[in-house]
C-alpha cells in the first residue's frame, strides 16, 4: 500500500489572518506572516485560533478524497508541523469537520519536512518541500501566492495543483500507469 501525507494549514484549513491585518494576497513568501507579526505574536495567534477552533475549511473535498485514495490502495495520513500542545484541538477539528480519526494523524516537530519522511506522495503548500524532495516521492504542491516563485525546473516529481480534486486527477493518471 502506498502512503500519502496530507498537510493541514494552507491545504485543508487556514486561520483568518485578516482579523490581524494581513490579507491573503499580501502573503507573497513563505514566512511572510511570521515576519509581519513577529515570531512570538504569530505563535500566540496560531495557538489561540486552533484552541478556539477558528479554522476556516479551505477544501471540503477532504473526506471524499481520503475515501477515493483508499480505493486506489493509498493510505492518507494527515501530517502537520505544529507545537505538540495543539495536538488535541487539531484532532478535534479534523474529526469534527472530516471524520478523521487519531490513527490517521501524524504531528511533526517544527521545521520537519514531509518529503523526508518516506511517503510515496505528499500534498502540501510549503515551497521548502519542493526544494528538498527526494526522487522517490511525488509532491503535489498546492498553488499559493507564497510558493509561486519556487524553482521547479527539473523537478519531474513535483506537480502544481489547485486543490484535492486536482491531486486526485493526477493520482488517477499515475495509478493507471
């Protein structure tokens, strides 16, 4: 069975940073929010919003996507880099919104890259994943203003996609090969 790491922030859910004076179109590079708010304020807001469950769903297709992946013999593991203090509220949000249980969630420490974890496929919006990807992993990079400038030249195992339906279409093509 193949494995797929599915990121949370920027892929299936997001914090409404407009409440804090940051528009989505302003976020033009990966650490923009941290730079704008400062590391301490960013961490404070991030923790507060997650603990209060104020996370906006970006992609409602998550449950269907996971089911369809299972039919292709692909195990989906929701995989996120976050402080371990946020595990319980993250699990609660995922379960409430998508019916995802604890066995399908893996929380990584800060600065960990999913493409280095041995997954067959990774779905993420982090441009650093594209830079560090090994040849035996396929990355579906969710298109975002802050990853537009990542150099994908020569990266035949990185596919730029808009959403999980695009990922599924690409998986179906790969699955048929």
